[in-house]
């Protein structure tokens, strides 16, 4: 599968409502490259804290999530989008729990796809790969949204997926300050669904650490 072109011209004076409509049209036309380009546009840091832009970001991320889950992209194509998903997480981390939730969901979906499509787990990766995802923002999202059980669940699944996917991310996660604390807090109260309390344990297993 060839890479999807995300380089399109966007009117810099476009409003959030206009971009929202363009995202919907692009998804309907199965033009994922445009969806990702719009996500990049709405995730500019000067859009942080503005509800209209967060709604557009959520729409683009939802469209990307559906595309990945629906099998419309390969693991290699999906990998390219991680940088834009990570940028959206950074921009809206403290401003929209809905955007944070779907950002984490996209990362889980992309990591799961990669782990399914590759014959071996734990591809080494390199510094360039590691820079695509901000481990700090993932942990910060769990801390900042400690009262949102779904974000806790998705955060744990992100940690598991990244640790199983590339050793560069596993190493970065293991070196991250507060990781074990976040997993224990998720297990011991932040996650309310009893079945899903297993997610922190799965993350710990992928990392090779003990939460006891």
C-alpha cells in the first residue's frame, strides 16, 4: 500500500466550523490524507483551549480511528499519523478530555494493528521513532484526567501497545518518572470497571515490571 499524501493547501483563515465540515466530507470520500492534514491544522498550539477547535480535532481523530479499525490503512501508513495524533494530545491535553480519550484510542488502535501485522514483536526503532510519541504527555494525561476512568484504561493500553511494539518506546517508558505510580493508581481506584482493572497489569507485564 502506498503512503497517503497529507500535504494539502488549507486556507489559514478557515474557521473551526468550516474545517469540521471539510473533515466530515473528507471521511465520507475516504480521503484520509485530508483528514490527517485537517487534524494537523486544528492541533496548532494557538487553538488550545478553544472549544470549537477541540470539536474539530475530535472529529478528525474519530475519522482516523474508524479508518485504522476498519482496515483502510496499513500499519506503516498508520505509523506516519502518530506524530499528528501526538501533537493533538499535546495541544488539547488540559482542555478537552474527549480529545485526549480519542487520541489515546487512536494510538492503541495503531499500535495494535502494528503488533498484529508484524511477525515479530519489539522492533527496535530509533531516536527518530521515539520522538514521534511523547511518553511524558501520555503519563501527564493519566495524571491530569485522574477522574476519567476511560482515559485511565486507554492510557494503560497505550503503554502496553507501545512497549510491545518498539523497544525504544519500552525503554523510554521504563525511564519515565512516575510511570509505575500511574499504573498503580489506575489499578487501585481510577479504573472502576472490575474487568478493565487488568489493563494496568497488562501494561506492567509488557514492560516487565511488578506493581506489587
